[in-house]
C-alpha cells in the first residue's frame, strides 16, 4: 500500500514555473521529478488562477484567518498574564 507524498510548496512552484515557461514538456517534467502529469497540470492550473492575487494587494481569506487567530492569541496571552499577576498578588498575602 503506497502513501501519498506531500510535496513542499517550493517544489510545486519550481515544477509549475518550468511547466509554464515551456522549457520542458509536462511528460518530461513528470519523468524527471517522479510526479504524475495530472498533478503537474493541477499545479499549473492553480498557479495560473492565483498569480493575479499576488499583485492585487487584496487580502486572501487565509490572511484574514491568520490575522484573526493572531489577534485571539494575543488576547489570550493578555488574559493569562492578568490572571497570573492576580494569583501572584493573592499568594503573597
């Protein structure tokens, strides 16, 4: 039974950019990197669809979610700091 291989994003980008440039055929890339042609085509499609977002300046949903999570974590740190300080004062008495 074979396991799925998770490729690094840098590897995906490298293969997709070479495929997009047309320096090598998809079949050649597939043989060279040991990745199926359908997977390379999927990466090419994803690259083409998301390349405009890089220059748009708009925040993606991932960015918004990351900011919300960071805000929540900072709030939790603040809450825990206040609770710790309170417990230290109470234990000294």
